[in-house]
């Protein structure tokens, strides 16, 4: 099957594969509430974060480049009775223009890393700045780059186990990963191998999904934010405000528009 837009190939399976991904939701809901709203999410996927924020009473707009992801998100909003308070539309985070201004702009679940060059990163940050009210906050999370893992040639040749996702019917999705890291561009060509296992352990389905992520280091990100007109207020190593350490998987940012 041919998919016209990036991440269209995830729309059918995204909610099932990431059904256990909830640990970041309280953080984003808290930040959205603190901002007073409304909230703009860039790279919203199927609406996981936007819908949680709208459920808390904050009006939210979600943007994604994939029409198929947006179709799923719209269906979920209508089904939840949030069609008026949680609006979804297709658009490119690097270039979209909306008339409204927002109390907070979000790039959750590493969506900012889909920007594959410094130019694209600045374009996305400019989008955020243009759509923020004076003093509004930019909130995002990215991977904390682990060069030991990214540069491990074994992980390019041999898939490594990422996680098991238990489904309500007793089946399991086993997620495997492969990385192909280019240190000169800081781009990782990632492949996820998804295997559906029935309760007896038989593989009933296997699919491959490939995507590209640009990794940005902590102090590089600080410079990007400053040059784009933001003042970093928080950088944490997790969604509970913990410090950034060598073992941190995430870099979680809150930055104020200057």
C-alpha cells in the first residue's frame, strides 16, 4: 500500500501500539491548564494529548501533517463529545498559519524531532512563536541522545527489543527496533518491527514502519530556543521534573516567548 503523507501508515495501528503510553499526559494537561489556554498542539497524531487537554476543559487545536491521523483524531473527538472544544486539522508544523493566538504551543512525544534539519527546526519554532500570545509558553519533549545506543552498529544489524504491549483480548504486540545513525547530520533512520502475537504466542501479523528523527543535544536545544526568541524556564529529565542525568531518556522543556 502506498501512503501519500508522512505517518499516514501509522494511523490504523497507532492507538493500539501506543495504548500504554500515558505517563506524559498529566504533565501536558497540567501545563495546558497553567497556561489558561487555548492550546495548539503541533504533531498531534491521533489526538492522544489534545483530547486529554480538552477533556480537562481547555480548548485545543491539534495539527498533523497526516490526513489519516487527523481523520482518526476527529472521529475520537466526535465520539467523546469534544468536537467543539478539540479541533483537528491537517497542516505542516513548519509552515502552518492560523489566525488565533494561544497560551501554549506543544510538541509532545518528540514530534519536534521530525524536523530533519536546523532550517526545519527553526521553521517549526517560528510557527510556535507566531502562534503564541505574549508571554505564552512553548512546551515539548525530545529524546536525550544516548550516543552509546545510537552509534551501536549491532543495533543497525540486529533488531533490539523495545517493548511488549498487552492488549485486552490477551494478545500482545512485540515491538522491535533498529537504528541507523548518521553523526554528521544527527539523523537516525529508525525502523520499528511490530509483531502481533495471539495468546498462544503465534505471530499473526508482522509489519515494518520506518521514520527519521533528528536528535538535538541539551545545550544545542537551549541555543535553538534562544535564537528563536524563547527563554528556557524548565529543562527536566522526566515528566515529574527530575534533573537531567546521564540516564535520562527524555529532555522536557518549558520555554517562555520573549
